[in-house]
C-alpha cells in the first residue's frame, strides 16, 4: 500500500448537471469531503435549448463556488446516453479516489446502461469510493417555485429598477429572470449582471430589490 494514502487527502470528483441541482449538489457533496482533499467539479452539459438562460446563471454560480474552493472546474457536453461514460473517463483521468454524484442520476443511468450504475462505475474504477447524494438533498426544491429563466433588461424608472423592452439599447442592465409560479405579477427572483459579477435580487410586482 502506498503510505502516502495514509496521510494525504483524496482526489475527489463531484459530478453535477446544469439545472436546479448544480450549485446545491456541490454544497451537500462538500459535507462528504475532507479539508485536505483535492476537488474536481465536472459539469455534464446535457441541457436543452429551452433552458439556456438557466444554464447561463447556473454556470456563473458554479464557477463562483469553484473559485471559492480553489478547485478544478471542467465541462463536458454529451447526450444522456453517453453522459456517464464520459464522466467516468474524466474521473479516471483525474485519478479519482472518491466519486460523488446525485441519486437521480443513478436512476436515469440504470435505464440507459440496462444495469446498475454502481456496478458500472466499480467495474471501471474498482478502487474508487463511491457516494450518492440523495435526491432531496441534491435538488434545491425552492427552484420548483419558479418558471424557467429568461433574458430581460432593466432600467431605472422613478427611482426603482424595472423590466423594460430592449428598444435601441435603452436599458441599464441585462438580467435573467425566474418568475414565481404563484402570482400573475412580475414577482420572483432575478440575477443581474453588474460588470463581471452576477448578483441575485428579489423582484416584487415589477420592482427589483435595490442593489
């Protein structure tokens, strides 16, 4: 046995997707990680065109978290059929000791692989420690309250920022808006681009929280 394994941290790969579970998945996966572990975050991009603005926000949130953790962040594009095959290849390349994925991925991949995802991983990486984050933890359930993100434009009118039509580039900020499913008013959560930063604010009956 390599004696360094007794004193050094593990190489940990966290596999996530764009969508409601991405950044939340990282948060809960970190509960399974030790301070001296080397972290790799892999985004498997199988998102659809209709979720392109969700993807845009998700990536920035995940990128911010990766920078905070000072870890490696990579993206692979794949069809669902080959997604986990590519993820396993990535984990092998990173010499992963501990692989963390969401429980909902296992259910999907069992159907695609026509067998157990756990067995598939361990057949490819027999010495790897495998963890599944339960679905109810991997998913931020609050996001089920909002419609898919859409690109909007903000302009300050009478002292408050509001969503406006983009006419002749007459706006102050671009944003991605998630409308609440429980109201007819312009109410929900909005992510605003301020320079290179992405900030989150509430929007209530058309008025954006001050920033």
